[in-house]
């Protein structure tokens, strides 16, 4: 079972890595290497998957206000307004989501991560199951880690 301190360290590590990967990418926010997503698409996918952001979902499960969740994967969530955003605006959403997760984790006790649950629906994958707050935090680490890998690959392809 992960502790509050371990979960906080996870969120803070993800934030630091995201900030580091985005450093200097303002000129190439929309550049793609083949059929993959550009950095902008990655950022807005993280903002809206799940809808409203994983930070709010973690907070809702930990404070008991969220009993049921739905996650729709694989959307890039680009709108005309988002296409016009600069890197500071595009990164503000993911950073806010991570802050929400950090604040919720900071207010929780170690036992809350396993005791607080919500019923999760992932209809595209046929999954309907109870998930703990810890499962959601682990999912944040896995999901965001995959997309940080995409940003890392974009940087490498650009010679950064």
C-alpha cells in the first residue's frame, strides 16, 4: 500500500518531468513525427481523459463526493480555441490537474487510498469495476507516464 508521502512524490515527479519535457517546445507544439500525436494533442488529452481531469476524480473519490466515474480513452480533445493556445496556456490545464491531485492526496490519510472507492466504467474496453483512490493514482502514473514518453520521443525526434 502506498503512503501519502509516496503518492505525493509520484505526482510531484510527474509534474517536474512534464515541465522539463515542455521546456523549449513552444515553437513546435504542433509538430508531429509521423502519425503520432503532437505535444498539444498530448496535453489536451491529459486534460480531458477522464473528463474534467484525473485530479478532480482522485479528489472526488478521496473526499467521498464521487461514487461513480466514466473514462473514455484515446481522444485528443482539440478545439479551435485550444489550437490557438500558446505553450503556457496549453500546459496550464495539465499542471492544474496535477495540483488538484496533489492537494487531494495531501489532505488524505494513508488508509484513505485503499478504503475510498468509486465504481468505474470504461465502456470502450468493457470494464465496469470498483476502483480505489490508489488505483486511480496508479492509473495517473501509468497513463501520464505513457504520454510523457510520447513527449520524450517528440523531443528526441526534434533533436532536443
